[in-house]
């Protein structure tokens, strides 16, 4: 079965990213599209899913691109270890520790997001209180 391949313009339309952003992700080695003989980039469904994952990590957890690259590389390494099934205990333990650090990073990011949410909820309460006060004064 032949995979469907997409040009950068199509990927831009599908993902909502600019062509420049997609090229930048390639420059950072976050994605690796195929190239035609004339050097045109061609993207697979896997590439598009990876781009969507990058956007998700960036937007939902406020990961920077270095953190995203580290996360994606760790995921791939662990998938390779699990697929192969023959890693040494030292390798497995090393990856367990890296995953624990990733979980801690995620918990830290979630904590920061929750603190930001709390700040905005407090501001909203204060604004509504002021709004109510002004409405009462105008009603007099």
C-alpha cells in the first residue's frame, strides 16, 4: 500500500501552521519529510500527526521546542525498546528515570497553568464585583 504524500501547502492547510513554521520544525529536526529528486518536501500522514502532536504539546502544556524535541525523542526511544524487547536493565532503568523526569516536568507545567487559571478567575471575580457596584451606583 502506498502512503499518501502531501506537499507543504497541503500540510499547512491541514495543520493551520504557516509553511515557515513547518520548515522551522524541520530545521530543528522535529520532523523529517521526504524529498523528491527536485528537493520538494513530501509529508506522510505520520508527519502530519507528529506536527499535530508538536502543536498540542506547545499549546496545551506550554512546552518550548527543546522540551518538545526531548519528549518526542524519548517517546520514540521507548517505543523502539518496547518493540525490540531486548534492552539491557541499565537502558530500561535509564529510560524509566527519563520518563519520571518528563512526568515531573508535565506536573510542573500543569501547576503553572493552574496558577495562571486561578489568577484569571480571581480577576474575573473582582471585575464582576466592580461591575455590580457600578450598576448599583448607576441605578440610584
